[in-house]
C-alpha cells in the first residue's frame, strides 16, 4: 500500500493522497474539500470539550501536502470554514501570511457563511456556486451542478463526506473515507477528520479509492487503495 494513487481522468493526471486531497498535475493545483476550519472552536464555544489538537493536526496535514506538491493554487470545493469567526480562524489568517504566494480559490459550501470582507482580507478568491478550470467544473454539492456543456466534461464535488463499507468473511465491516468517481462526477472525502460520513453505493463501472488510516503501533502510514 502507498500514500498516494495515480488516477488518469479525461487525459488529466490526478494524484489521490492518503491525506484526503488531490494533486492535479497539469494545472499544478491541489484540490480539497470540507476542511471545516473553526469547527472544533465552534464546539468548544458551545461547551463541548473538543481538543484544539484536532484543528492543529488538520492544519499540519495541509501544510505537509503543500510542501510535498508545491501547487500554484489551492482549489477548495466548499466548506473551507465551518461557521462564524473564532480564534481558530484568526490562526488561519496568520497561517495565510506564511503562504501568501499561494492562490486560494474557494467554491462556497453551505458552511461558508463569513462576510465577503473576511475572505478578501484573507486573500481568498470566492465563487458562489461553480468554478470552471479547463474542462472541469467544481461545485460543493453535486445536486447543484450546472447544465453540462461542450466546455465542461466532468464535475468535482464534496459535501457528503463519502465513505465505503468494506466487509470481511467473518461478518466484520469497516467504513472508510474514500474518493468516489462516477462517469460524470467525483466526490472528494472530507479533509477534516472531525466529520461524519455518508456511505456510498457505487456501481460496477465506478472507481472508488478507500483511505486506510495510519497504524502507528505497526509502523504503518495511511494509504490509498482501489476497491
């Protein structure tokens, strides 16, 4: 097992990472969805004791991917942030200063409710519904996809936090986050580990890549495998 999987889609090279993001080689872009930054702070503000280490781990994984692939832009397919401004979003702004050279393009998700001025101050370009790059279209919820056209031949989405259920011979089962590719659209896994998931029911013609979590006790890193 390896920490990434190469996948060719419509003559484009995609590297599927075990850290829940895709590097699009031809466009030098990192594609990511459902980071939900600020969610742990939102829960703590509501009296639910969620450790800030969850947020810090997600941020560190993002930094690791940026250092690995060195993309020119970050395409966020919705829910970059979880709610209103809190201390964790202030930390994000400080992080943004360290990566000021990186172009960030956000397609708004249902949780991206910050004021436009905040995105502008953080140097984030925002699309309210859709973003077209080459022949791909990015939309947070695939049910909101625009009408296909000659300029668009595939859609990328997020929102549902897809998981695939693996079953063993002794009636064991394991639900794992996954990349889900149909003939017309893809659904990315949630980047944040502090999320739920929705089980998918893929067709035989679909391509599904499960993300195997790391196992420190066995010195095993996270990996991507095709189901």
